[in-house]
C-alpha cells in the first residue's frame, strides 16, 4: 500500500497515485478494509464528511475535511485512523479528525 511522504500534513493517508483499490479504516478495536468498487458517493463539508459504500457508512468528524473530500474525488484516499481518546479533545488548528464511525448497512 502506498503512503504519502512524511511531509503530508493531512490526518489521513493518501496514495502517491490515483486509483487506490481499497480504503483502510483503523478504529481502536477493529479495522475495516472497504473496496472502492463498492463506493457510492461522499458528501459533507469542512467539519463532517460522510462516505457511503454499498455495505457500510463511514462518518468522519473534525476540521478541515473539505480536503478529505477532494482526496476522495481524486481517488487518492488510502486510509483513515480513529484518533486516540485523548487526542479527540485536544485544542487544534488546521486539518484534524475528531471522530471516525463505521456502521454496517442493514438490509
């Protein structure tokens, strides 16, 4: 899996090339790998992004997330890690993730 250089200031991982095959979501107690072939659409803004897959919904909350939407649109997004509990409430500026929620679609 390609990961961007250490100079990447995004709080998520992007690939060096477009067309990544899957998205890795690392939660504190579980990891999901969702294939981009099941991706339906994304929506959101600067403080919240919602990624819709055929089998799962992914909700990302934080700040500066408009760039995350741009990375999704360019097919560069490789992975997102859930922040540690202590990091969720730290005072921050710029792009950061406060919460990552993955929900299985029922029915």
